[in-house]
């Protein structure tokens, strides 16, 4: 939300009329000259944001947003497989999306999904509100064993060890 406000303020400052601002897309009412685009890019850069001009970069950002929303902000994982879900959300053939993502980011969409699922799992483990079976189910793993193996492959730790480590760390902070 903060990013949208920054972009809207920058557009207002430069008197660029727009219809809407999404996380990745700004629809302007008219073509914007090169000077205005440079000024906008500078304003956004000062806030840690970047103006993307090429279609591939925009598509990659859209893929990342769909994956992050699916894993971090949705209460349930989609009932269909990730490739179908992403393809439907963005309206592109999954093979095209996967090839473009790999070409630009240097990793597969599947690897990106796994990394984010493990990051979400780490959060859920530290919140200590769910057991490992519930976490693996929530993140759409076929079994706790599959979840545990993937967790260890990414983090180097078993989920149980990670949980114990988090509890010890929390206890140490409370003792201070």
C-alpha cells in the first residue's frame, strides 16, 4: 500500500494524470514524454522503487506478486497446481511464463515458489500456533516428510530443530 501511495504522489507532483495504480502497473491518461518519465524514475528511485520500462521486467514482477500473494497472504493454497493458477491469474501460457522467468531471474518459478513456501513455513513455525502437520497442509505439501525434506534442503535444518532454535532464541531474549 505504501508503494502505491509513493507512486501516486510522484504522479501528482509531476502532474501526470492516471486512471489507476496497481502494484506493477500505472495506467496514464496520455502518453508521457521522456523527460517526465526520467523525472518519475528519479522520484521513485529516492523512495527505493524502480520504474520498469520493458515488458519482460513487468511480467516478472507480476509473476513474483502472484506467487507471494498466493503463499504469504492467502489463507488457502489454490486447489489447482501452481502452474495452472499462475497461468490463469496472468493470462499467459505457463511455458512462456516459466521460460521468461528463468531467463531473466536465473531460477525457475518452481524454485521461487519453494523458497517462498519455506520462508512462510519459517514464519509459521516461529509463531508456534500450528504444528508441522498443519503447516505442511497449509502450504500444500503432500506429506510432512516431503515438507521436512524440502525445508532441510533449503535451510540446512529440520523444521523441528528450527523450532527449537527459535524457542531458545526467544527464551534468551526474554532472559535479558
